[in-house]
């Protein structure tokens, strides 16, 4: 069974924003889309921009996060690239919310 690690409290990440969280050795971007949390790799596959410092860009979709460096856009639900220059998707991770605590599994 996957082990979920506490990474934030629900109120730490406002809807429509993202933050960088640490899960063991992995650095992830935790994104709040209208109250639903998603976790993806923090590093953009283009040149390593921090997606946890990016912004939701609703021009692409409600689930689109834009890299702050050169504008690549990823779907936080699937990791899919919606807009280049990122060449490949990012990984996504399971998230659960339990009593106001957001937990992520990287297993
Ligand atoms: S590092 Fe993300 S778009 Fe270049």
C-alpha cells in the first residue's frame, strides 16, 4: 500500500496557487485547483524551472500550470505538456486530504 507523507495544511496553499514541497528526497509542486490538490514534479522538463512557483493559466485549462521561466504549460492532472518548450511530461503523484492535512505519496 502506498505510504502518504504530510506535506502541507489545506490553508497553506490558496485555491489557484502552487507551492514547492519536499517529500523525502523528492521536490514536488503542490497545486490547489478550486480546492482539489494535485502533486507533480517541481522541475520543469525544459530547463528545471520550479513549477511550484508557477501560476495556474486558465487560458489553457483550469488545470494548467505555467512554468515561471519560459512559459511551458502542464496539465496538473496528467503531467501532459499543453504548451512547449517543455519536451516531455512531468510525473504526477497521488494526493489525499485528511482532516485538513494534505498528503502525497511518491511510491
Ligand atoms: S524551464 Fe520551464 S519553460 Fe523553460
